[in-house]
C-alpha cells in the first residue's frame, strides 16, 4: 500500500492553510484602520501649539463613511504628515464635546481645516474623494483658499448629547427667530 498520495495531499493542505493564515494576520495589521490612525494622530493640544496647519477629523468607529475613507486618508497622512497635523476626534468620546459643539458637528466625517495659527479656514462634511482632500490639504499647506472648503458628501448622522442654542445670526438657524430668554 502506497501512502505517498495521502502524504502529498496532507502537505498540500498544510501549505495552503499556512499561506491563508499568514495573509489573514497581515490584513489585521492594516495601518489604514480608524483605530490605528487615531493612535498615530497628533493630539489636539499639540496641533494647536506647533505652528503647523491642521486637518481635524471628527469620526466614529461605527461610521461607514469614516471607514470607507480610512485608506485614502492614510495615504494623504503619509504624504503630508510632516507638514500638516492630522488630528482625529472620536465623537463618542465626551472629552471632545466642547469641540463638537464649537464646530457644530452634526454629521461625520466632519473635517475642519485650521491654519498654522489655529484659525478655521474651511470645513467639509461627509465622504470625500481623495483628490478633493489632497487639493484642500495642499491649499492648507500653501496658506491659500481651500478649493473645496464647503464640500458635502455622504455622511453618518450624529447628534451631540447637548446642543447649542440657535441665534438669529447663526447660519444654521435657517432664519429662525427663536430667542432664548436669559
């Protein structure tokens, strides 16, 4: 009785399984994941003090648009990370509630572009193509007007636990004349 075909079959199966496991573990180390990008992001406190322009991203792990953009953002971060701060603020972390309210975050991803003095020079909301993000980041680095500063794409809705009060001068009030009594 010849066991050679059985041994060859077992060796082939072992090789295929080893190959599959190797690639399965490689995909888990994806640098484009939101979690790995958040860990590598520049802390907001540092970004506001290091005299570099910043792209602040409000995101959440459950946000499908945020997940869809992760790979493109990783490419942009690796290309421009020496010249621009990339800050990630998770909207599910109550620590960022003051920023969520300040920048009126009501959908994610929400991008806020800050010049080197920390002043807002543009915002965009929702899923953006890499070419649009790159153009805005390049303009931010060059200290010129952002070409897509008000771009709006597919968003994941988000509602802060606390909402700011609307005023007549607030463009998001849509002309509402509701006044808050003091």
